[in-house]
């Protein structure tokens, strides 16, 4: 079993325990209604490329397998398993689960066992003679008494949740826990997307470096031939200087591409929680862009996206806290009681005659607290309103991300096709321009211009292919593609 497998299973176990807690907490308050969409939703996405209106589509899990690159699949899954940000999100989910359990404990009686022992001396000095006591010399009082006291007790305290204040607080904590679980899903999705983008960035850097090295090799040969022609007096010295300058620029470009590759490689290794040694292996060329996934319906997106679900749950938590603050004006009813034994002789502590017990009730009605309770309500109302606006913002951002990714899908495809056409034409023009230069038909500047156009066009084509791959990743992320089905945020 690999380290990644061990880590994944350990975290899955932690999330399973959190899921069990979620089941325990179910039903503690009224189920809230889903908030209305922030804007009227169309039946289908406006941008082209989505599924027909009315079609219910399932977003594919493990979307990174659609690129057909086994190395990419292994690295993305390693990032999802070992990235520190995911470890932090798991810990935050566990903290939220524990906090929900702490708040829920207030709904139940608090029971404590007590065992006490004391020894006390009562001083009688200075009281004077008040009569003879049997067994005392001269009939005088003793100087004092010393006695022991032993007791056991089972103490119970319970605040009755008649008005639902405690259950509302528990429901708010449960909603916070569920929101943290959705945030964990969102973090996993974001790390998977970031790993895919960094992977393609490394591949693009290798491809750009290869193009730059090919250009350098071609310019080296051109510079050699120009130098020979200049030595023979066929070409002017200025052509040799231009060829040398162009070769130097190409060599600088190679080093610039190598620098970009080194930076991208190490950044990717850090994401994988590896030492940034710059040794990660990737292909030298970018893959073909797979067909786009179906987008489904805008209404389904707001249910599927984990960040939208987390914002909705935070809104519910704020609503529950508002309910609890409003119910703080109502009287609180508490019960206390204890049962146990008490004796001055530890040997008789559990005799039948040593039993003691108490039971009491309390009704507490707030009357005046300096405006604290009203201020708490206003604060809770502000938090509820803020959570509502945050939900609207997150939902609009989710819709925008899908529409944007769909809208530029065909734009990037056309741009890549145009860049590839330009690159092929410029690459063919280089050889023609150099042959015409050798025949004395064109100046050497034409050769340099054709070479630069070929380099720029091919580099643009590679960059556009990478932009298309990044946009495809962004589309999967925007659609909420994940490892689990909606509503099951604790599965791995």
C-alpha cells in the first residue's frame, strides 16, 4: 500500500466519522427551505455548447481521465490525496464536527458524580463552664470537637428546551459542519483543477523550450552559412552581424523558456507535497482537447456546486442563530437534582440511613439586561442578511464561470486553428526566404522576419492549445465535477 493510499484511507475514515455525526444530528430543528436564485434562471445556458434544455446530465467524476494521459491521472490523484490545503480542510471539517457535538450536548442532562471528604474542628475555648459533661475531668467543657464528614452524590442539571433555543443553536452548528464538508469538496475540486493546470503548464513549457531550441539550431546553421558568405565576400558584413544578433536573441529565448520550465516544475512539485527538485517527468507535447462535457441546467448547477451549497448552509446557520437569539427573550426552565449519601463515619457511608437527595426547579425570565438581547437579535439579523448576499454572490459567480467557459470554448478553438495555419505558413516561408536571399533576390532582413514570424506563430499555437486545455479544466470545475454525488460530501 502506497503512502497516498494510507493517507486517503485515514482521511476517509475521519470523514466517515463526521458523516455518522451528521446522521446523529439530523432532525434537531425544522428543515429550512432552499433560498431563491439570486436572478431569474433561463431554462438553459445562454452560451453555446450545453446540453439541450430539459436534459438532466450527470457530471462525470474523475474528469481528468478524459484527457487520456495516465501520468496526469496519477499526479492529480496524488495532489488530491496529499496537498496540505486538503489536509487543512479535513482538519477544519473535524473541528466543525466536534463543535457541533459540543453544542448539541446542551440539549441533554448534565450528570456528574461527586465524592467528598472533610475533617473539621470546632473550637469551644472561651465559652466558660456551662455545666459538667460526663467523662470530662472536673466537669469542664473540652477545648473543642473534631469530626469528619463523608458524602457521595450523583448531580444532575438540565435546561429544558421548551422554546427550541438550544435546538436552534445545535442546528446552526450542524449547518456549519455540513458547510465545512462542502468546503472540503470545493477544496478538493480546486486542487484537482490546479494540478491539471500546472501539469499542462509544465508540458507547455517543455514544448515551448523545444520550439526555441529548434529555432536556435536553425539560426545557428543560418549564421554559419552567412559567416561563410561574408568571408567569401558574397554577403556584406552587416548580414553576418544581423545573423549573429538573431542567433543571440534565440539563445536568450531558449534560456527564458528553460527558466519558465524550472519554475513551473517546482511549483507543481510543491502542490504534490514533494520536494521542489525540478525532476518531475511529463510529456513534451500537449494532448488534443477532448470533446466538451454537457453543461446541464442552470438550476441543477446551483444544487451541484459545493461552494454554492456551502454558502446556502451558512445562510441556514445564520437563520438558526437568529431564531435562537429571538427565543432568548422567553423564560428558561432549568432542573437540578442530586442523590447520594452522607455520614460522619466512612464505614456507615452506604447504610440505609445515610441517603440524602435534593430536587429543584428554576424559571428564569429575562427582564432587563441593558439592551443586550435586542442587540444580539440585530447582530444575528445582520449576519443573516450578509449570508444571504454572500449566497447570491457565490451563485452568480458559479453561473458566470460556466457561461464564460462555454462562451470562449469555440473562440479558443478558432484561435488555435488560425495560429496553426499561420505557423505552418511562416515555417514554409523561412526556407523560401533564405533560398531567395542566397540567390540575391531578397535582402537578409526578409529571412529574419520570416524566422521570427515562424517562432511567434508556433509559440502562440502552443500557448493557445494550453489555454484551451485550461478552459476545459475550468469548465469541469465550474460545473461542479467531483469525486462524489451531490449531498454526499463525506465520501472520498
